[in-house]
C-alpha cells in the first residue's frame, strides 16, 4: 500500500505518538520511513522575545538547534530500524518555513503518506502546531494522517 512514509517530528510527546504510528504503518506495509524535523534559521532569543544575540552567539545557538534536531530524527531512525523497518532515513531541514519544507520534501521524495501530530511544543524547537498541520493538509496532494 505505502512505499515511503514521511513522519514529521519535533521530539515532543505528541509527535512521538505520530512517530510510533508511522513506524507501525511502515512495518505493516513494508514501507520506507523518512523522519524529518525542521530547524529554524532564527536565533533562539528571537523566538523567546529576549535581546538579540551577537553573531557568535547566534551561530552557537543555531549549531545547538541543528544538533538537537539531528538527534531527534536519528532517534526515530534508530527506533524504526530496531523494530524492523526495512529502510529508515533521518532528515533535518534548515528553514523558517516548516509546513512548506514538509510538503516539498514529501513531494521530492515521492512519499505516499505524511504522518504528523496536530500540535507540538512551542518555542524554538517547535515543529508542529495546528497552523503548520493545517498548512500541510491544505497544500499537499499527499495523504496526511494527523494524530491528536
């Protein structure tokens, strides 16, 4: 039924439910799993409403954010492979356009299904919010499974 499933995650408890369902579906259908998270390009303090960081602090914050994002999708990949998913990949996209990045990746990789949560944590590490999920739902031709 499915050949490639994209699961969007930010590491939150709610997105972990989406990850578990995506792994389950991958196992049931023999589909490849593509775990993705979006690392924002803006500095941490921009989102938190604090003072603007200097360039060095901004680069360090971006590095930490990217490393945390990579750890998140690497954990999904490892869990999927440990449970027997035939092929799993971890992708971090650096962008401020979360929903657009998910839609574009699903199209570029010919995914048959997008799995995501209806909302996730807020702040710099957020990936999934109601508005992002709605944007994905309304801008993709790929079927979307939304977990709440």
